[in-house]
């Protein structure tokens, strides 16, 4: 089993969005906070400053990729300033021709950006995503460049717009592939907490994670998972918590609930049947666990649909 692909699939990506921006100095655009979105920007020419409300920021230039994993507000600018034109106001003022790049700025030196985002159900956030820092800068160089990324973003956008049979499904699958590629890039350059991403390839933790993902309904115990990992209970528990940020049993519950959410909204099973599929002997026990994890009973969750 490919653990990274399994995690991305369970995040239930809902949509992706793509546009090109031609920003000429001086420029400063405020991108608003939007939860459930992972934003990406790739520079095709020139350079830009990206800054967060926390004060964290960085320059990025041609071939570089910047990632805002948690939907934070941020500023794209030609200098390290703290305020700018709200994105929607800039779009309203200069809507473009519908087929080219969004243009904004003072008419000076031009920076070309490809911008996009992934949108997902925030109740399905995985520790792998939660461990990512608020801003990631992946630099071109050492044989690495992210110039392929705008092409994939554009393909996703085109599939979503053109209305061809199966276009929405193709766009979704391309989005999953793109997100996996971005996470690979983060892992390769060490741009995230090394624990959560590295744990997917850890030869000991990886065996336990694979077992949980392949059979979440099994009656797993700390001892059983430690045995699969080939280490003592204490070593396994400590390493798991250090690398992934939660205890092994908490991760198991979290993964069971993610599987349950998908089963509730897609498979047409009863609440009791869903509970059995993810390892609960009684409907009452499953309902208590689901409510504690998701914030509402499974029946209500299914009627309302995912957020």
C-alpha cells in the first residue's frame, strides 16, 4: 500500500483552482484567510515577497514554489510591506479578459506567478498536513525546479472548465497527483516537520502505519502494533508520538473516523455497518467515538453531508 496516496485520497480533495498573475512593481496584494485550503504559488519570472500576519516571510523567484498549507492570509508584494490591496478588490478593478493572466501593479518590472489551491474537508485533516509549517519555500536549484507545476495546474483547470465527459473526475485525480508531487517536494527539501512525512518511510513506523491503513477494523493494541514494528512498546510509543505528533492509539482512532466519514457519505451503509467496518462491535460505541472525534453523531453527519 502507498501510504502517501492513501492519506491524500482520504483527505477528500473537493476542488482545485488555478490562475496566472502578472504583477508589476510596485505591487502588494492581500490574499484572505480561507480554511480548508492549501495554497501554492510558483514564480515563472521575476520575484515576489510572500509574508504572513505573524511576520514570517520570504522572497521567492523563478522556478521556486511557495506553499501556504493552512489557509493563512498572506501578502504577495514587490517589497516586504505589511499591507496591500485586498485580492478581491484587485480582481474587481482589473478583471482581465477571461483568458489571460490577472494583471495588477504599477507598471514596472513584471513578476509572473502561477497560483492555485486545493480545497478539502477540514474534518479530515491528517497529522501529516497538520505538521506542515505555516509557510514553506522550496527553492529551485540543485537540479530541482517546479516549472512543471503550472502545467499540471493548468491541465486541472482546463478539465474543470471544458465540460468534457469525465472532466470533473479527471480534474480530481490530477489534483491528487499534484498534491502528492508537492508533498514529495516538501519531503525532498526538508520543508516540513521531518517527523510526519518521514514516518511514512520509516522502516519500523511504516510497517505499523501500513497495518493500520490496510485493516483499520482489526483489534489493534499498542503491543500488537509495536510487534509489527519490531520494537518494544515503549520505544514504539515514544517514536510514534515524536514523529507523528499523536499516540498510536489516537492515530488509529483518527484514521478509523476518516474511513467512517467516507463510508457514511458514499457507501449507503447503516451506522452500525459503518461502525463494524472500522472496528466497533456496537453501534453505540461507534457513535460515541464518532461524536467525540467529529463533533456530531454519525447519523447527523450523513444527513448534513461533509462540510
